[in-house]
C-alpha cells in the first residue's frame, strides 16, 4: 500500500526519553513513565499500560472553578506508555519552565503538563468581575507545559514604556509578573449608540510578554462522561 499518508512525518516513532514532545503542529505526545496531568477528554490515542482518572483538585480549586467557570478540568495519566493529546485541531506548543518562572495561562489553553509543575487558579488583579477569562491559572516550578492556541499565536512584548491592551476573550496568557487592570476604551456616547464591541480590554504593564490568539473565544464544550 502506497500513499503520502504514510510519510515519515505522519508516522509515530517510539519515544527516546520520558516526557512530552510535539508530535506535529496539532498534537503533543507524552511518553509516560509514572504520571502526567492533562485536560479531560484531550487524549486521542495511547499505547502501553496507562490509566486515565479524573484528578481531584482540592476544595479551594473546585470552588473557584464552580464560581468562575475558569480553571482546569484535569485527568491524571498514570503508568508506562505513550499518549497523544489534542483539542479541536488547535495548534500545539511546548513551553519549558525553569525554577523562578511564572506564567499565567487561561485554563482553556492548557493541554498537558508535567507533574513537577504547580498551578493555582487566581483572579486577575484589577479585573473585578468584568468579561471572561479573568480567572487564570498561574504555573510555576520546573517542567514542561503543553498549550493550545486556535490559529497562530501573537506574542507581544510588554515594556514599562509601552503597556499592551488585549481583548479578554482573545488572551492566552502572559508573564505572571505583569500588572493587570481593566481599560475602558469606549465612551459613554458610543455605548448609547450601540457600542463598538470593543468596550473593555485587559491592560498589562511592566516588563514581559502577552500571548493572544487571532480570534475571540467560543463556548467551551464539556468533555463527554
């Protein structure tokens, strides 16, 4: 049987070391030798002796998820084998975090991560209760984080001289040391005339970067039971 379908770039090869790697632009492979954590419903294939279980997140994180709609519906993947993860054919990226790094990521953009990483669901300071995606997950520690982005992400540097304003429905994440606040760019008169659709943005100040996607969010579908 012959086809471009069977090209080497499309064929899964045995892992050479534990941990996550990009399988291709749309999926991440994790060679599990112990445990990892992943978004519920994101596994698309696996081989080996693996078990998938809903991960308890403690009362505090559960209450924050219930209150905000934000957070990480996680599962643990345990055993030895290889698993592939993807979500809605979104683009996948692997981020290496070193000790001292802190990255804020919207829960809808998290795909899989090492158990050596810590995360905490936090309210975005200065944002109050306006808009969506304002309760994000802050990752710290040493390890790898697999994230997804609908379309090609845009990474915008933030400097003390040049703050950046982002749509709260398009933001993927940012350097956790940045200061955040809500910026209102629409006048009262414009609101009375029906509005521009761009009334409120998240302002980021300091020294770091912000990641945005080239589209606004769409309703998240819950994973099937």
